C-alpha cells in the first residue's frame, strides 16, 4: 500500500483508520524504512510523565534511510540545489551520491576531532549546503545537533551552548545576507568566552573575511576534511535516541531545548512532506526558511531528503538584489512547490506587482504558508498572484514541538478555504477546550487547541529539564498536549488558528517570549522595570512593543529608547529588537502586583475601546498617562 493519499475520500478513510488503530497505521509506514533491528512495541505512552516511546528497542540510522537505503531516487538525482545570496555567484548542485560522500567524509572528520555518540554539537552556520551536511553527519555518528540561527547574538549562543554542554561548534568565517556581510566567527569567539565545554570549532570558509583562529581549538572545515575518506559505517541508534535539540522561546524567560528523537521524527517528517506537498519524483521543491528554525530542519533537510526529493536551499533574503528575487529563483529552477511565511508574502505584496513582471511562475504547482496565521488579504494575494488562482495553497499549522505539520490542507485534495489550516493530518487528534479544559465538541466552537494522542514527531522532553516539558505542555489540561494556540472550528468543521493565547509573540513567524525580551531590556542600566506585549504589525504579523520605567539620570527619552533597542539586539539578536519603546512612569498593576498586560496590549494596538474596569488597579492614574504617552489621545 502506498502511503500517498490521493483523494479526499482516501484522506477521510485513512484518517479514520489512523484514529481507530494508530499503532497499525504508523507501523505500516514504518515498515517502508530500513531498520537494523525491529521494534518490540509500536507505542508506549502516558501524557502524565510525559513518557513517549515509539518503536521501542528498534535500531536504525536515519541517514541510512536517505542514502544506502534510498527508496525512491537514483543516486545521480539532485538532492540539494543551492542558490547563493549574490545571483552573480555560481550556484551549486549536489547529487544524492555526492551528498552521501560529503556526509560520510564530514562524519569521519568530526570523529577525528573527538566527537562521540551522544555528544552535543552546535551548528551556527549560514544557509550553505554544508549546514545540511553538518546536520546529516551528526545523525550519521549519533551526535545530537543543535542548530542556532546565525542571527542570534553571542549571549544567546553562549546560553544554548551552556544549556546542552555542547562539545563542538560548527560555524563559518562570515555570512552573506543581502548587502551585508555578517561576522559569524567573531560572534562565536565572543560566545566562547562565556562557555567551558567546547573543545573544537570547525570553521567553513564562506566569505573569506579575516578571522582569528585559536590554536588547538579552531580548525578550518577544508583542513578537517582534507584526505579524510568518505566511507563511514553508520552508528546504530535506538529509535528513541536524541536526533536533535532546537531551542525555542516560551512564556518564561529562558529558551528551552525542544528534544526530538530519531525514528518518530524520521517517519513523521517524511510522511507529512509527501502528503501535504504531494511531491512527485521530478519536482523541484523550495522552502524559504532558514535551517536555524524547525521549518528548515523538517522541510528543507529531513522530510525532503527522506522522500528522495530535490530540495532548493537559498542563502539570501527575498529583497536582494531586488524584490523580484524569489520570482527569479522560481523561474530559474522551475520550482514546483514553494513554501514560505506570511511575513515574506506581506513584505512582497507591499512592493507592488512590478517585481513580478517578466516572471512566468508557470512551474509552480503548490504554494505553502507557515509560521503564523495568514491574514485573508495576504492569502488572496498569494493565491492570485503567485499561485495564479490555479495552485492549491497549503496553510500548514505546526510548531517546533510537533516536529512536523499537524493541521493543513493536502495540496489539491483538501478544498481550500482562505486563512484556514483546515483539517488534521492522519494520526493527529486535535481537541478544542475551554479555559477549564472542558472539550468543546461539534462545529462553530472556539477555544484552546490541544492534542489528545501521541504522534511520532512529537517533543519528548525539554533538554535537561523534563519537569519543564511537563509543566509547559502537559499540565495545563491534564491528559492532553497543550499547544498554546487559540483555534476556531467553523460550520464545516474546518480549523482556523487564531494565534497564541500565552505570553508568546509571533514576530515575522519567529516565536519570542515576552519575558525573554523583558529580561534583556532590564539589563539596560537605566531601566527599572519593563513590560513587553505584541501588537498587530502590517508586515511582521506582530510587532514588539515595550513599556519601560527608567531612572533617566539626565538622558533624553530618545537616548533611552535607542539604548534599550540596542541592548535587546546585543543580548538576543536583531529579531528581538522592539519596534516601539515607550518610557512610562509606572505600569498598570493589580493589587497583588501583577502587570495588567491586557491594558498594555490595548494601548500598543492603539485600540482603547473596551478598556474594561481599571478602577481596581493599584495605580489607575497610570493608565491615562500611558494612553497619552502612546499618542492616542
Ligand atoms: C507557532 C509555532 C511551524 C514552524 C514555524 C514556527 C504559529 C505556525 C501557523 C499557521 C497560524 C501558525 C502558532 C504556533 N503558527 N504555523 N499555519 N497558522 N499560526 O514554529 O516557532 O515553533 O512557532 O507558530 O502560533 O504555536 P514555532
């Protein structure tokens, strides 16, 4: 039986099967993979621990299922197409055979540099094929990778290295991003002043800019692989051995290391990639994400490669050298499936239709959206101007923690409904609950989104702190995984994601914890207290609005605001820099001292209707001052 769903009735049939007997459903899919040793049981689980075991005691190596046991493609098929930041520079084409050799060679090089099975390896690299090779080489030898987006600051990088006691960093000299050249190695050097566990740094030469190499610690990538053979015996991994850790922000201050394991993640990314995008064997698939995020892990690297697909990797940004760059690339490579984020769509929509002129975009069969709710206007623009009204649009809802797509139309199969993630994938059992955890059944209901049954790609733990995993996801509504998102089930039973219901802001499809940004702001020497909220932003979806109480010490507000923005950029990275900072003399607080964020959210979104009762506040007078200060009255 093929695991490819081919019609709506087929979808409903398989969905029913996956709910009636989940173990049998996933076991059938698992049997298509190569296992060094079969499983004892398909699934053992409880959501109290939580303890989740898929394919107990089975042994495998994920990369063996991409290379030696590649079930779909011939070895000369192109695995990775690479488009550089600068369109004048040569592009690259890497076949499955070459990718296999390079992965084996780099795996051997890492072993030579002292990495052992189970060690954590940080990947802090630009969007070059070597970033994917690094991930695959880790999987090959059983090292646990943790990719850190190369836009994060030295402090953020050091925090992640320390949290997982990483042994090695894989990085580059620099990084081309649009017209900018970013000094990546310099950031690593700075970070390593605050860590003690790193013994080796391997540096890929990308920009050729001058860097300092510390003797005994730093090795050039080209030197590390020189003369190293590509034959490598894959490490035998337990189904539940860690594949990777990826840090993501939550409602508490410190980012947490979401841990994914080998077999379940492998199955889930493969299955969802095949079915959501309806990839066919000669297609060229392009996901515009960065490998530093889960989308890059699951849908640039693992899912497509496990399915034997040709995956395009783009180093640059949508607006360089001009706003037609995405469309140039689509025509150049005849891209068939195009997967991007609403923030990119809105930014390109704002550039008007001129950049689209002279582009055919005829090759596109499927367009996709991910990372944040897509507003209807952007949905229609994308569908009409990029999909030309003929391509299905898959609005894919999922999270770092879910490992892969959970709720989405299947391209060409599920009828499209603007701004609706639509229906759950087979094996996924969404539940809508009210604030008390009571399930809201039937259609026309709105509440919090939970999942009641395990799926193979789900989070297993938060690295080094299992309690935190339990508290964050499994305690709010006992017996269920809580997503943190609000959702509506409409009259047809289609799901529409409404956005976060916790203190997490989604900025340009990137998750930011308000507490994390507040902690950074509070590091500014003049800041006494701060509160951060999200507000609607035309391009980014949500912007970051910070209120700060300062001891100005003679500084002007303008100087304080600039200083606060710089502080956040230095501590977390440019993506966390507040869009708006307002200096205030107080923050609205309840009598128990809790900040009333609801009021701040209203002010930030410049909508002060229905402010609710503010008379019970400890300091009601501060509300008027804040409203005035925001320029609303
Ligand atoms: C949060 C997860 C999924 C990979 C990229 C982001 C929001 C994601 C959608 C969508 C509405 C979406 C949710 C979710 N989100 N996709 N199609 N429609 N909201 O991963 O950083 O883990 O963020 O992104 O709020 O909880 P992430």
